[in-house]
């Protein structure tokens, strides 16, 4: 199983492919708490390499609902699939339209951005950009 032994409510980041350092995971967790406090949405981050994924079990583990956003950073597919993916519930899509999520995925998930910045920096940049979008007055840099 790719799911941690810790409870889902206390684990907003699952780095299944081990691309984040402990300090990066802590930074992401802090940014997520601030996003959730400001927006009343639930953000979760998953790194994986298809086909090795936790699958639909992740939804139950994290208690995903209409207020949830899952950012999946998937390094699988040998460039044939998008690396940056979002699954947003209806309430999350009302907060930011579908076009916002597409633009974000295209900006950070294209092969040129990944090539120039790498997977780790891309994950950090995406979460910082989400923080900038959802937290009023945020100055989080977006690589």
C-alpha cells in the first residue's frame, strides 16, 4: 500500500515517489493549512508514478468531498500524460473555475517547465501558486 500508516486528516502530503525532503513536506503542509484556513477548501498533494498509484483508496483515506482539491504530480507515462493534475470538487470549482485549473496544469506541467525546474521544484511552485491564489496578501514565490 502506498498510503501512510498515519491518519489521513494529519497527512496532507503523500510523497509516494520520494521527491520531497522532509523540510519541503513541512513547508507544503504549512502552506496547505494557510490555504485551507483562508479558503475553507481542503487541499491534498500526492506525488506518484503511474501505474504505481494508491488509486481510489486515496479518496477514502483523505475523506475527499466537494470542498476538496487533490493535486497529483504524476511522473509516469514517459511524457505522454500530464504531470500536473487537479481533481477539484464542485465547491472548489466554484471558488476557481475549471479554466483556472487547466491553466495551472498547463503552465507547470508542460515538459519544458519540468525539464527546466525538475519535479521537486515544480511541486513546490504549484503549491506556492495555489497559496498566492487562495490566501489574500500572500507573497509566496511561484518559481
